[in-house]
């Protein structure tokens, strides 16, 4: 077995994911993907024809995000036509999975150079969801074809799941609001100090004018009082009927946890931001890197995938981290920095408590609550972010993980070189 080296990482700014409000919302998703693909090739001075494959994560693969976005984006980026591309879906975990598969292909010796990453235009998916609802189509996982699956594994709305987990764990509103405030404050410092500058690539309109060159979602003026004043977002959603029988999201959870009286504590201020974005990493074998004069920034130490309870849905990051650590022969104390995606504040809060982590080493530049969560791209963003920060702080190892729909989580450990 060889090693898989991270040569470089690039990401777009995250734009507000609402049509008519976000700076990226009028662009095609392949433009965002092409932006980071082109940046990796140009700034590393490599011939795109030497890249073996592009592996891309996109969760909502329909409409403009369908038709193998990886292949279309690499062509849009001007890559040689012999470069192939494949697009995958592990929901929120798609970006990490794309990088993990690329690393496996390289470490096995099957390929030498792969670009891996992801894109999600949540402004686009929000529009598609609204159109589907207007046509009377049921929400994802609630159509008639999933009735059999639902009987085996009820799967609810993720926000309702977050509240359910908080109730089970005894995590309260003050706890999740405090984590949300910390996310905003840390993101504000990171932006002010230019900590994202190395990976950030501006996005332009087709006519060459600038679309966005900074993260658009953060709210640096957030206060504890402001967060405390927000009403929970998922109390009403919990009682929405999802089928003709009148089954609600709350009932789907109570089917497995019948005595659980869900307390609703999550809201827009302590849940991940809805944004548009793309990110990619250039991975290569040691031989490829040496032949092309490329200096590695990090190596992939271990990757892991875990499934957990589909009904609670968001609890797999902890076992995923344990599995990745075991594969690498490492302990929690061997990890210098952690990136735990803030899909909902309770996910990160529970992770910190379960692993007894030093909070000063977790999401040090803020997380998705402040910066946003472009589903299929987030994993690749976080890997690039942790490599940048390991370099900035002269540290060695980082672990990235995140919950994914269906009760899954991928995890990946990187080591700075």
C-alpha cells in the first residue's frame, strides 16, 4: 500500500442559499464546481490530463444538480476530455466520502491523482422542494415506496431528531445556544484574521464580473440575548402529517421511543445555515507528487464509515470517530484539532461530551451554524479547513466527521506533512 497525499484544497465562499438573496443563487452548480477544479489545476501548475478521475459529492442529484455533476463541471473547467468524473450521494457525508474514496484508490495503487470534493446549491434544492410540494409530492423518505422501510426503520425530520437527541441526553436550550454563539464568535475572528484565505477562491459570473469573494452567511453581531429570543423551529414541523394516514414526524420517532416527550430547543440560530458552495482537494500518490514537483500538505491517515439508529439519525459521528481512531492506532489525545459539522448544535455538543474533548480544539474557526452547510460540499470544506489550521498552528493531526441522513457518519483523519 502507498499513501494518499493532500496536495492542495480550494473552496468557494458560502453564499446565502435562498433564491433572490444569495450572491451565488443565480449561478449553475457546475459553475461553482468548475471554479474550484480550475483553481486547483492552475495554482499547482499541473496538466489536467494527468488527473485520473474526479470524485464528487452532491446530495440532491436532480434538476441542474443531476446528470453527473463531476463530469460536467470538469468539462466546464477546461479539463482534458480524457478525465472522467463520478458523482455520489451520502447525504451530508458526501464530501468526506468523495475524499475517502479518492484516498483509497490512490493508496491501493489503482490511481495516481484524483480531485475529490462536492457541490450543493441549497438555493436550488429549496426551489425544487417547494415545486415538489406544490405538486403534492411527499417529502423525501415519505413516499409510498418507503412505507415498508418506514415500518422497519422510522425516519423523521432531522430537526425533530436533533430535539429528540437533546431531550434524551439532557442537553438544554442554554447549552445549544452557547455553542451557537461560540461558533459565530470564532468565525468572526477567523474571517477578520484571514484564516480562510489560502483555500478561498472567488466566484465570478459568466461575464467575468465578481459574484462573491467572502462567506456571506455569518452574523458576527449575534448575541446570547438574540439567540434566547428565537422561537424553536421544529415544534410545529414535528406535528406535520407526512402521509395520507396522518402520520407525523413526532410519531415516527415515538414509534421507536414511545415514552419520549420531545423538548424543542433548536432554531435558526443554533442550526446549520442554508448556503450554496463547492470545495475540492487534489490528492496524489507520492510518486505522482514527486514527478510533478508538488509538495504535500498532509496525508490521509485513516477513514471510516458507520451506521447508527436511523430514527434518531444524527448520532453516528461518535462511533465513526472511534472507528477511525482505532484503525489509525490513535487515541483522542493524539488528535490536535477536530471538525465536527454543526448540522445542529446538539450534534457537536454531544460529541464533545461523549469524547470529553477540550472545547478549545473543536471547530476552532466556527462551524456550519455560523458559516453554513452546503450539504455535499461541507465535508471537503472541513478537510481543507483543518489542513489550513494545522499548518497555521504548527500542529500535527486533525479528525473530521459529520452526521448524515439515514443514521450514518463518515470520518477521516489527516496528518500534516
